[in-house]
C-alpha cells in the first residue's frame, strides 16, 4: 500500500504515470499486489460520496492517476476506497464490500498477508493503516457512536445508500496528525527500512511489525490516550 507526495520526489519524466507503472511492474511481477488509497472522505458533504461512474479521489494527483488506469480494480469502500493492481486485485478489493467503519477491510488483509506500507515523501501521519490497527486493538475514542448515511453510484448508474461509522475522537481534531508519535517505537523494533526516491525520503514499513509494536504499547500503557498531541510516547511502553 503506497502513499506518496509527487512534489517531494521532484521532476520525473512522465510524472505520476511513470511512478505508477514502475510500482505496478515491481509489486505484481511475481503475483503480488499494489494497493493505492483512493479515498473520498473529502466528498462526504456532496450528494454522491463514492462515484464509480466518474472516478475521483480527494487525495491528490497520484491516486487520481491510479483511478484512471484500466489495470486497477477499485474497492467499494464509500469513504476509504483503494485501487488495487495485480492478478488477485478483484478478490482483494471485494473485501471492502462489507466495511461498516471508515477503516478499509483491505488494510486488515494487508496485515493478514504480511504486507507493507510504502511512504514516499510523506510521514506516518499519512499512514492510514494505523487507523486499521487501532480498530483491530479496539482503542477507545476512535469511532463515532452513530453511523452516517452516504451515497455511492455504481458503474451501471444506480445509487445505493450505505451507513458507515465515522472516525471520531472526542477532544482530538485529527488523530492521524499524531501518528508520528509511533515512529521511534517502530524504528526501535525494526519496522521501517529507509530509502530515497528522487528527492523524497522513503519508508518501507512492515504492516505486521507495526501492529505488534502498537499492541505492545497499547497493553503496556494500560490503554491510556497517547495521541492527544505530539508528546513523544514514553520509551518504557516499548
């Protein structure tokens, strides 16, 4: 699963399409999958949140290029869809048909299949897989008590209403802005391999190891809130 900032990479012949082609080739050549987040949470106030007739994402250039590529299969998650490339893409993307929260079921499968999150020019604050881990661990104060009803348009033009429980943390504007609090712990436990792509710093992060470290911290801290602000997580917890 890849999150990227094209601006941080710098000038690149062919732009986003060149990067997408390279990632598809590398990740799928031996039967693997490439997963690109193509979220639509930014359209929750519009009449149609997920439009599978006129595909668009609120995440930027790279996800929108991925959406237009005929090799990809987009999942049906109404706010946190992903577009998947590879031989088993359709089966993988179908997991989101049963999603009831803003956490993609595909993220959970990333953990089960011992996959990786690739951060290109962005930090842990863009690592949406960590929302998935918090849901798996049942971290308190992360999901709204009541669902919202949103609409999606299917490829045949039909409209479907879906209910979904939003991400919500009372007293915290955006939990993901503090996900960087976990990075020292991830590094201590060997979750991250560093690299460069153009001018961008790159982190290759093991989904399974990140989950194990977050679970360790969650249990050792006795489930206290650790993401209310940018205060570093005490090393005794990891």
